[in-house]
C-alpha cells in the first residue's frame, strides 16, 4: 500500500510569549523576573493526504493553518509530534525535499520588485538546478496556462496585484514541485483573477498529479478545487472529511429560492420557512432539510412561482456552524 504524501501525527507547535503589565515599574520588574505565557499554535494535529489530492485546510485567523504549512514546508521546527512529506522530515530541509515542494503565500513576495519577473525566474532556475530544456518547456506551459505573455518582461513593481500573483505562482512552480502548499493564493484579487488562478491550480494538479494543501478565506476556491476539507480551530482539528459531509453534518437546512411572476397580496412567506431575503420578486427561504420537498410543493401550489431552486447553504455558513458548535462544547 503506497504511503501518503503528507502525514502528520500529533504535530504540535508551542510558543512562549513574554508578558508584563504597563508602566515603568513593571518594565523594571520584568528585567529581573520575566513572566511568560504559553501559546499552543498547533495542538496535536493529525491527518494524511494521498498523492494527487487537493485538500482544503480551513479555519479562522489564528487557527494554526499557516503555522502548520510552515512546519510542513520546513520553515519551522515542531515542538512535538511527527510530520512527513514525501517521506522526508521537512525541517531537515534536505535538497531533494526542497526541490519537490513549494510554498506560495498570497501575502508574501519572492520576486524582486526592481527587475522583470523573467530575471527572477532565471534565478530560480539556477537555484533549483533546473535543466535549461526543462525550464523552457515548463515556462512555456506556465506562460500559456497563466496568460503571462508580456508581463514577464515588466518590472514587478509595475504589475497589478493580480498580474504579480500570477508571476509569483509561476516562479514557485518552475521546478515542477510534486507538493504544493498554497496559503491564500487568491487573497486580494478580483473575481476574474481568482477564477483564473483556480483554473490554473486545477490544471496543474491534473497534468502533474500534484498533491495540494490549500488554505483560503474565499470559499469559492474551496468549492471549486477541494472534495475534502480539514477544519482547524485553536490549533485542533474539528473536522476531516468530504466537503459534502461537512455540509450534511453541520447544516440541517437548505435554501429555497423562488422567483415570482407577480407579488401576491399580503404574502406570508414566513409560513413556509425562515425568510433570508426578499427583493424584486425573488425570495430566499431557509427550511429544514427533512421538509424541503413538502415546502417546495406548497410554494408551487400556493404562490405564483415562475422559477424555484433548492440549494445547500453557502459553505461560509457551514464553517460558522462548525466553529459555533466547537465554542458551545
């Protein structure tokens, strides 16, 4: 049986943060006796990712997502636990391991702002010792998939955020990594640029059977790319499984959207379910899943409905339910 590409067993990362009260006396006292507080950034995380999987790694700010990715990429040493990527211990930072992975952080730059992106690409080629023929072929593929065109010849400081992000991703993939750690790769981009990046990630995964661990606050990224999600909060895993199961487990409701031919007199939409919104002849209702079919039949029979759709709730609402249940427990 093949080993998982990414494997974590009770991985932990703890920081000791100095604390002191405000004021000159407290500052002087801290010189003699320093008070520290322990922060568990990652608190016993365990999961595995198989070759070719695209897994969404979700959680609020401060949940431990980026810390986990940094440990898996070899940037941080864990406090305890086991972590393996491609059967390497990441924090040993062996050359063959570094040539097989990449870490893309949407809020960090690797390109030099004062020179064209193509010069930074060439620098990466030398660092990773990519053969020239392979480099040219890969750069051609990336240029086509990301529509880089003339962008690579411009100084990076003259590129828009979306253009720069496409170049950043290209630079991170020139050595054809087998494992991608993507930390908010579409953050700050407009809708069109986000969609283009998602399409590229999907195509790269298909062409190279790459294993991808993705964090994002844009649920469209997760829904478009990931069949499985891992949800983390306060450094601990709350859920690990198919995205569809997450919706089924944490959201007992569905959304019914109706478009009306005309506005009825004195409508009582609340009689059918919880009214989410109502405008311009369109009404959104939240109803229990078990009653969805019955409510839909009543709506069609009792109101002048021109169109009706039944959908699962937005994934953002589902994630909120996961965190709410964790807090309640």
